């Protein structure tokens, strides 16, 4: 199976369970910006505790999944993994955060056609903001490259005021200002 097929399988299963999600990470930045290869699939999910055993049951034949891991992720507002048995492809399922920005970003997700199917994806402005946050935490240049690619490709289509407002609230405005001056 390919990463595309696995993404479709996971999204279809989440839809079947009625679990709201949005695609983030490299797939989202490639969709809005410049394509790049990624080893995993990143999703933000809105999961409830009672869904943990249902998720485990639905995915257990094809993926490593643990309802204990899902519950731990819910309790600590972190992530749980789905790991495809055959390929080893990993899906990072990030639990939606409790903050105002997290819920705002999730509410702004867009339904678009990816891999010939309708899927929910983070809005481009929120991909930029999440990449700014990840860069400040990790220092990994791929996040800056992703941001630059999105700004370059989406030039004129971005709500820069929204990005600037939230970058200030998220304390990543200095980094955003430096990037905007370079581009």
C-alpha cells in the first residue's frame, strides 16, 4: 500500500466513526505550498473517550493501535499513533488542544479534494502558524521551508491579518516578521 492509500483508508475510517479531523503537517504544507516527501501523516482529531475502543477495533487488523494510548493522549492532550502493519507508515493523531487558537483553527478547516477524495485540511494560514510554533520548539528548518513555500504559492490568497494577529497571541510574531521581510 502507498501513503496515499493509507491516508484514504484512515480518513474513510474516521468518517465512518464520525470523528472530526483535519490533515496538517507535510501533507497540508505540500497541498498549499511546495511538495515535499514525508514519512508520516499528521492529523488533528476531535476524539472522545468513548471512541477509544471503537478506534482500536476498527483499525486493529491493519494498524498497530492501542486504546490505552488513545486514552493517555486524551488525558495529556498529546497524540496517539496508528502504525500500518504492512508498510510501517505512521499516522500521528494529535488530540485537538483546549485553547482558543486550537478550536479556532479546527473550525477554519477546509473540505478539499486530496488524493481524489474530499478530506478536511487545515487552512493555509493555520498551517503557517502551526509550522511557526513547531519551528520555535524544534529548530528544524523544514518548517521554515514549508512556510516559505506556502507564502510563495498562496501569495495574495492568504489572510495575513489573521496570521499576524494569531502569531502575536502565540508569541511567534518575531519569527513571522523576519520571514515576511525575507520573502
